[in-house]
């Protein structure tokens, strides 16, 4: 069984959707080289490997969302240089966070793109940020 810090999940509060990060691979210095991700929803399961230069920026992204839990203007976006994963988050100012997720397998002869939405509550952002940091630190 996997250690809970080796998997990071965000469950959608409005439907059965889940964004799950797992299988961290590290370089010889302990830095994150890649991780895998699944986006699941009713009748959907898609996954990619993500190669994030400076992976801790993902933790900083979720920490920034948590810091501004009461609301922000526009869209906050995170994407690694290779664009296998794109996160775009909005906050309605009433405690509801929308995370639009785009997975893209671009390096394969049959590349594809999948998009989905994870809904969460502002009160969960601190836990999401903490879980992400634990996941990336291992």
C-alpha cells in the first residue's frame, strides 16, 4: 500500500471528480523530475506524466490560492513548461473554488487533450496546499 504522502488527491465537492497526483520520480539530488496525474469523473479517466521544472512551484500555486481564499480577480494559472497539465482556478468570492484541469499528451503520435473541472471549497485550500507540499517533498 502506498504511503499517503505519495499520493495527493483533490476531490470535487459537486460531483464524483478527482484530481490525483502520484508516482513521483526524483533525480539524484532528490528534486522532482516527474509525477503522474489522473483526472477522473463520471465515465472519464485520463492520465499523463508531468515533467515540471521547479515542481515546488505547484505547491506555491496552491499556497497562493489558500492565501487568497476570500477571493481574487480573474484566473490563477499553473502550467509546467511542457504543458502536459494546465490548472486554471477561479474564486467566486463566496467560498467556491473552480479548478479547470487540462491534460495534454502532446509527445505521442496520437496526442489528445482532456479537460475537466474540480470544484472545491475555500475552507479546504489550506489542506490542499499542505497535502501538495507533502506530496512533492516526499
